């Protein structure tokens, strides 16, 4: 990618940070992505090629660490979480899986089994992005997990649309330095895409030794945002190792939501999304399309001027859900219990308070620490390709199920960006664009291509299950079944 294109993305993300009023955790997600783009800018084409070259010449690690897991599954079982509601009817586990004993590097996970027929339901891994943001704090506690945190920051309420209704779900805090995951070697906190994929793979191999009943289970990887990098990279690592080692993980498919997978199409999609959602003027949009060459990254000074103008025109709103209210308070408050059908924009504060309670960390078998939603101990992100599209092409060729889904009121990684990225493949359409339904309402839209499916979730922001939990559950259940979401 041209340096000018990277400069554009850096300016775009900087404007997100300066203009948007988010919770502190959301701002950190923007900051983290800004730092990635800064590294692209400084290192130019080397990062563009890094992952893709390794894709083509992949060789498995010479010495995959597999440790003894005897007795650890039982030790990881959670008796009860502080403040959890009555009537919890599923098993919960949490703890550490060592991925590098020499450096003392271990990844933290939270695992919830399905309340009914867990022995026959698939295994799903969930990854949040950032890079460097917690799958426990976001995915488990604000999105698709079985509980959400009340406004008192001390008690939980049930999410009736949790994904463990249809699968057994692992939430992994990755890489080391994120959330409760840690290393005893400080240099491990300088990391990137490649190390994250390797460690996540080592985690899975060892986790399956700890939970051997899941070794032959159908396995799926899901995630959102910068997990548009994590999920395809981990999937490719698994498939490559399945072909070259005696470690076999029964990977059936991946689903990535509002996924950052290609810098060029993401930038173009953002500005076009602004205009089509009445956030930019006709004049600004016309100027951006006249002076910004999104194909080559050959941007003139006029291009940058119009982009700046477009960012300013948007004003102060939540870029992750352009129609959502903002959080106007910082400390947790006492009040009535929350509702899973009405997402509280201050939820990140409640989660921060809850996961820093000593009794909660003890119940989770976590090391006592100051838990943070994003970044944690990470110092530097060293490698991040500007595009994941070649990796996705290889996954499509492998025959695994591949869905890209998108909440349609997110402007950070918009559905427009996802459509532009998919269109670069020039795939044949097997099922034309059509609405799908949940609870007798249009839940979104779906278009099936040869090798890939695009699904939108109507009325949802960047974190799809937060805003539309019932529609998200319908969508992921269809994905696991290998069918399109209901057409009536």
C-alpha cells in the first residue's frame, strides 16, 4: 500500500479519536488501530507482504509446546461468579493455559458450556480485536456471553440470547498482555499478528488436551473488528498444521463481524458510508471521490483536505453506532437491573468495576491484577498486514464455511467497507440479496457468494450482539447449522 494511503487512514482514525465521545475502552480501540496504521506508515510495503509471504511458504513450528493438562479442567471449574443470578444451569470454567513455559507466557480463557445437550453441540472460539482488547470484557460481558453486568458494577444479569444456547463457547484473551493473560518475560509484550496466531494455536492444542471430550467436536472461530485479522490468520494456521502435523483440529468455519480486513476498501467504505447516511455533504463526498484514488492510494493534498472536512462534518457522535446515545457518566452507579434488550452505553465502566473486584478475580482463577479492557501490558505491535484478502482467498479455497457479517449502523468498519472488500473477489452469486427474519421482523439481509456469505444485522452497531442480541443469535445459529438465516 502507498504511504499516502496509510497517511489517510491515520488521519481518519485520528479524527475518530478526537471527535467521538466514547467510553474510555472504545477510545482505546481506536488508539490501538491508529498505532497499527502508524507502523504501516513507517515500514511501508514490508508489512503488506509479511503475512502473505508466510501464507505461501508456511511451515509449522518445529517444536510445538504441549504441556500436561492432568487435573486442570477440574481445577478451572467455577463454583459461582460473585453476583450471578439464581438458576444458572450450565458449567463455567476459567483459567490459564501456558503457551511458552520458558518465558512464562500464559493465556487466560473463560469457557461456558451449553445448558442443554452440551455433549453434542459445536465448540466456538470468540476473539475480540483492538488489537489488544479483551474477549472477556467485551465478548463475554457486553455481547454474546451468558451474563451482563448491572450498573452497580457488582452484580450480573442473564443474557437470554447468549451464544452458549447453541454452542459451547471459549472467550480467549489474546495475546499475552491483554486482560488477565500475561508473560513473565517483558519482551513478550512486543508482539503482533504472527505471534498472536501462533500462541492462539498453541493455546487451542493445549486446551483440547485439557478438555479432551471436545477434540473431535466441530470447531468454529468467530470474532469482530481487528479479529478480521486474528480469525482468518488462526484458521489458516490450523489448516496448515492439520496438513503437516499429527495435531488435527476439526475446523468447520469462521464468522467475522464488522471486520477490518483490507485498509483500502475500509477507508473508501467509511467516507461513502458517511455520505449515504447523511453525515457528509454532497460537496464533500464529491471532492473525496474526485481527489482520492482509493485503488492506488495516490492522494493529493486536496484529497486530505476533503477528508478532514468530511470528518469535521460528522460531529460528536458514537461512531460505533451512529444512532446510539452516548455515555455521560464515568463511575458505576447504583440503580435498577439492566436489560439485555436495551444496551447501556456505559456498560464498559460496569465491566471494568466488576472484573477488578478481588472476589471476582478469585472466582475466575485469575492472577490478582489491575484488569483493563484494552492494551493492558502491551508495549508495541510489530506486524500487521494492510490486507487479509489473500488469506481469506486461501480459506475459501479450502472449503470451510466463511461468513462476513455486519451491523449496519457502525461507521468504523461499516457494511459498505465489507461490501467493497468482498467485491474485490469478483465471486459468483449463488443466492441473490434477500431479507432474513427474526421474531417476525426483518433481522437484516443476506447474499451468498461462491465460497463466502455476507450477512447484515439490521439496527446493530460495531459489537453486533450488544445491540441486537436476538438477531445475532438467530444469525450465528444459522451459521452453525450451515443454512442461511430464515427467509420468512
